[in-house]
């Protein structure tokens, strides 16, 4: 992907946006990129927990937006990989505290002044102020979708909104695929999802219990050396984002 500011979004909650952001950010950092992962889910932040950095949060995104802290003060470096940083969301404010134009300035500063190669923006669920702020600086998007009707329907709405905003470099991340359920006709197939949404998939993440284990421990799979199917899938997404020609294989 040429896009340096990428929003990870879906519309529907609980589909795996935050897990995708954490694992992809870590995988990109291990490939040598300087990466900032930014949590825009103000009031319901979870990215810090998934990454195991919740105990190091002092300042947050809203502090930066409202001028109470400098950007460098709010950034948390992950000690497990040198070039991975988190900008956490506020846990005490609500999404009305977000200013899309000011957030665009923050992302620009990350890329142009702080020297980040990539900024991954973890969007909150829904299509209101949180999504609008998360999408404001985006040059590309990863639309995370589960192979189920409600998730696909919400993703279709999000894709339309991204296109209206002229965010053009958009790809699907199909998450929690269960091949046996697909074979029985109890779950949408990859082909079904792609046909409905009309976006090219950049990754297919199989259902994997190791994702739950790693999330509870605050250790993204792509940081802890896991060889689980989901870890391999996230690592392959990172390689594709970096421009490698990695074949897209069903899990």
C-alpha cells in the first residue's frame, strides 16, 4: 500500500479492529517500519490493553488535541520492538471531544515531523463522530469484516462512506473465518464476501484461539513469536502492506 495513514474500520463492533491494529502494527515494526498505532475509541479504549501497555499511559490523544500535552509526551514506545509506538485514547472523555481537523494535524505531525513510516488508526464502531475523526486523515483503509451477514452489511455502509471521503486505497481483512462452517453452508465464504462488497482482500484471518490468549496477556501474536495460523496471516498482511507479492491463500 502506498497509503501511510491507514484507518482500520468496520462499522460493526466486535469484529476484530483493535486486534488487527495491534498485530499489524507490530508486524510492520518487525519488518523495519517506524509505526504509530493510534486509538480513536475515546471513552472505550482497548488498544493499550491488547498491546499490554495500559500501565504506561500518562497522557492520551485528547490531551494532545486539547493542548494539555505535547505529542511526544503522549506517545508510548513498545519496549519489545524499538520502532513501535502507541498513542492511546482517553478513557474519561467522550467522542464529542474529538476534532477531525485537529486530528488530521496530529497524524500529519506523526508522519512529517516525528518520522513515522506508517500510522494505523483504530476506529471506533459506528459511523458517527468517532469514525469521522478516525477517517479524516486516512489515505487508505483496512475494512475488517467477519463472514456473517450483519458484519458485511455494516462494512458495505463504511465502504460507501470511505469512498465519499475519497479514501480510495481500501482493502478487506476477512476475520474469524471457519472453513468447516463455510463448507457446511453455515458461514459466508471469502468469495461471497468479496462479491458482495467489491473490495479486494488483503488478508484472511482464520478463527484461532491463540488470538484470545494473546489478547488477554497483552502480547500481540506477531510480537510473541507465535506460529499460529492467525499470526502467520497477520504477518502476511504486513508484507502485502509493504508491497510484497505474497499470494493470498485460504486458511
